């Protein structure tokens, strides 16, 4: 009994923090089911009847174009980061050469660089490459800025694999590329998961490169599209809330399914970074 | 290599019985194998590292150098008319009071991040280890803000802070604090604090995750031993948990400081630096100068200053960390 009473402050604290973190979500989701008239008369009360009208309108809008742009850009970038990052980590982790340490540090430095420092040259570079205002402008910078963390994670993991793996493969006459893809890469699965999760969240939500490197609505990614919606329909609060809810849904759903993995991936990705 | 070996054998066979002594073959062969392997290694290194280095070099290294180069020019960025101005942009920058306001706001954000996000994250992480029922549920909700895109958060909080129907004002009304009600983002005095609170909401869960991972890593035996000695839970926290969390606290501080120095998205969406530059940050000011006012040269000088400041701050932290490690 005494223990129970002692726990009361803990519960109060836990519930206060729950309100702090959860209330904005709750407000967002519940408002999205209201009609505009209902919102006007009682902005923050619970919806009286669940109206899916806002969501129906979203389905008819450009929303899914933004969504697909985001999917394409994120998937391409994450896959490329995994392939390029893992490959680059192989010599850095398992071979001795003069430039090994300097190159690794060069990649490390990338983690503290404010991306804004590169924004203007990347903007001009993208224009010169003829990629400006296409979704293909985005994977380049996304990959480049995701490489440092990914390389740190991969090299750490590769260093821990036993040396004998390569020696026996080399004895069997296995070339370096086959050795890497057939023998080492399959063993990297946990690191691949970490890299994929960490970078997917970052890239899915990325805003400033998308803002600067694309212009027309048809090439907007989801964050940009949400802002577009807000600009056009800011008076229609329930409509905007529906867009925000739907836009946040993919990551939240993935999170519900793979909570432990995501939490671990983020912890590993940032601490090593 | 194989050819060489054959030759050697043949020669040896021919001269069998003669008094001529051949030098031992081993050093020559090893030398050549080494050379060949080195050459092969070189191509493996290039093949594996090359693609990543190319992209990284182009988008990161080259771009930083070019930012510095552009910052030396008077240039709109729209046409090709560039006038070399030397360090004029930097001289203008030093006299630009908006830049100083933005720098000040960046450091305010750094301080606020350290003082709110980290402690809050630590409290949340510790709560996750307390004997509370339904902890999994609490944890799931606590973490959710971090998964939302900054743009979505910005838009959501614009409505939350709204002067007419915002929920902050509604709650204040319920509590009988009508005099506190205001349009939080439209007010020069409160806008920056409203933004800082939002940043805290977004990132506290992230530090919770880092601290949780670190606490999980603390060996259980330490607590068991302390319990045997009859240590109170407060003492256990101060003598075991906290000291062992110091590396994580340092990592988190670095992340938090660097994050605050390059903050952009939320401010851009919520206030765009306003009202009257009161929430301007270096990044938003750079964006405004470059892409709204078309002063690409001047914008580049702000960009490059951000880089130097971030580099400088990181170096200071690293030096301090090394000293601390040396002292231990």
C-alpha cells in the first residue's frame, strides 16, 4: 500500500508528460473529423459525428502526388545510401592504406556541417545539371548528407566481423566484389536496418532542399505539399488537420509495427554520429 | 609471378651441379607479389570508395568551397553579372544588426535546447524504468512527436498558438488567466518562446531515446551491490546512473547544440523570422537574403559564417571533452 502511495507522484508526472506530448496529436486527429461549421462553433471540443468529408476531399486533391513523390525520392535515396555507404565502408574498415584515416575523418566532418552552407552551390549545380524542379534533383544531396552517419555505422559493424571470413574466401579464389556482396554484405543486415530506418525518417521529412530545388506543385514532396495546402486552405482548419494526419500516418504506422527496431535504429544512428 | 617461378626452376635445373650460386629468390618474389597486391588493392579501394566519395565530394566538399567563393562577390544569382568584392560582404555582415539578432536567437535556441530538451528527455527516460503500469503505452506516445515532419508540426502549432481559437488560449481561459491570452506567434515578445517550446516538444522524445539506450546499458550488478549497501534510490541515481550517463549527456549536448545552430524548418514555417525579425535565425536570414532578395553573394557570406561558427563550436566541445577524458 505504501508503495502504491509513493508511486502517485510518478503517475502524475507520467500523465502530465503524456498530455504534453499527446495532446497536439489528439487535437490534430479529432479536428480532422469535424466539419468546418462544427469547428467554427466549438473549435476544440470532440467531434459530434465523425465526418470523413475532409479525407474524401484529400483523396481528390494533389495529396497522393506529393505522397508518391516522397515515396520515390525516399526509397531511391535510402537504397543508394545503403549500397554506396556499405561499399565505401569496406575498404575503410578492413583495408590498410595511407588515406584511410583522413578519408574517414573527411566523412565524419560531414555530420556537423549545416546543410545550409551547401544550399546555394547545390542550387546552382542542380540548375546546371538540368535537374532543377524535378524530383531527381533531390536524391543527390539526400544521399550525400546521409553518407557520413551510414559510413560510421557500417564501418563499426564491419570491423567487428572476423578476419577469417575474407581469408577463406580469398583462398577459394573469390574476387573482392563477390567477396563483399556474397559474404560480407549479408552479415550486415542489422546495420542495414539501422541505416535504412534512420535515414528514411530524415529524408521523408526533409524540407529545405525540396523547397529550394523544386518549384512546381507537381514535383513537391509531402512536407512541401503540406505547406502548399496550408497556403491555399488555411481557413479550412479541419481540412488542414486531415492533411497533417494523413501525411504523418505512414511513419506512425511503421512505428507501431516496428517500434523496437526504430527506437534502436535512432539511438544507434545518433550516438554513433 | 607464376612465370617467374618457372623461370627460376628451369634455370636452377640447367645449372645443377655447377658451382655458381644463385641469390635466394624469396625477396624478389615477395616484393613483386606485394606490388601486385598493392595495385589490386588500389583498384578495390577506388571501386568501393569512389562512388560515395564522388557524390559526397560534389555535394558537400565542393559546395562548401563554392559557398566561400561566391561570398566574395556582389551577385544577384539570377544573371551572370558577378562583381568581385573581396571581403566586403563580410564587412557588411558585421554591421548588419539583423544578422546579430539572428545569431543571438541561435544561441538562445542553443541554451534553451540544452536546458529544456535534455532534462525533459532524461526525466522521460527515467520514467520508462519506473514501476508504472502500462509503460509501453506511455513510451509509444512520448516518442511520437519525433516522427512527425517539422513542417506538419509547424502548421499544427500555428493553430495551437492562434490568438482567436488556439487551444493554448482556450486552456488559459479555462484556468481564468484571460489576461495571458494573446496571439503567441504574432507578438514580438512571445514569438521566440512559442517557437522554442515547439522545438522542445519535437526533440525531447529524441533525447529520451538516447538516454533510455544508455540506461539499459548500465550493468544491473551495480544497482544490486548498491542495494546491498542500503543505498536509497536517490543515492543510486546520483552515484551510479548520472555519472555513467555523462558520455551520453555530452553526445546529446553536441547534437543539441549543432542542431540548434542550423535550425531552419520550423521557424520558416511558423514565423518566417517575423514578426519584425524577432525570431530570425542565421539560416532563415540566409534564405531570405538569397532566395527572396536575390543577394546570392551576401547570402553565401551568411552561409559560410554559419559553417565557421558550427565548426568553431564543435572544436570547442571536442577539446573540452578530450580534457575531461584526460583528467579522468
